[in-house]
């Protein structure tokens, strides 16, 4: 594992743009797990990822619907595990099989442990006192060799 990259976003537009740049770099079968408190910007980041993958519609929080699909260059499968109580429930969902032909992004994905395998990108969101968001991108498995510096634009 490498140290990854850290970005600071001072607005929702900047967070969305970071997501868009990452989305443009994604390949079929990629898994991106998002971690951070409520309101940290995870869904805004996913909106950018969808745009980077060529989807031009609306992307909303999946807190009450387990998964949404957004077609583009690749289909983005957007799951939210906030309401799941046990990590075993994630394995039963077989999200990795559903999304094998596209890209899977999972909010609250860090709580699922290795249910998504070793090949994933973990994006941790931290909210600073001034309202800025710090996004730490940490690659695992095959992600280690990918150039995350390109996300900076």
C-alpha cells in the first residue's frame, strides 16, 4: 500500500470536480469505498464521479434506497451501506457481482471490511473547523500502481 494522495476542497463545487476527475480515470470493475461523517460531501463526490463517467442526470443520496445505477461510459453503481447493521449483510448483497461490468462506489464502505476484496480505493472525508473537506485517497491492491496525482487535474 502507498500513502495515497490528500486533497482539500473548500466548496461543494471543488468536491464535485475532484469526483469528476476521478470518474474520468475509472475502469470497469473498479471499486471506490467512501468514508466520513454525515454531511462530509460523499454524495457530492459521487455526483462528480458520475459526471466523469459520462452520466448527465441527477445523482442523489442512497440512504433510503440501497443502490442506484447511472449509465455512462461505464455504469456507476452507487450503494449506501449506512442502514446496514452487520458486515455479513454486505456479503449477502453480492454488490461486487452486480457491478462487475461497471464501477462500484459505496458510501460507508469502510464499515464492510474486506467484503469488497483487496482491490479498492478508499476515500476518507474529514470536515475541518473552517468547513473545508479533506479527502484522503488510499489505494489498495491493484490501485497502488495507479497514478492518483491525475485526480488533482
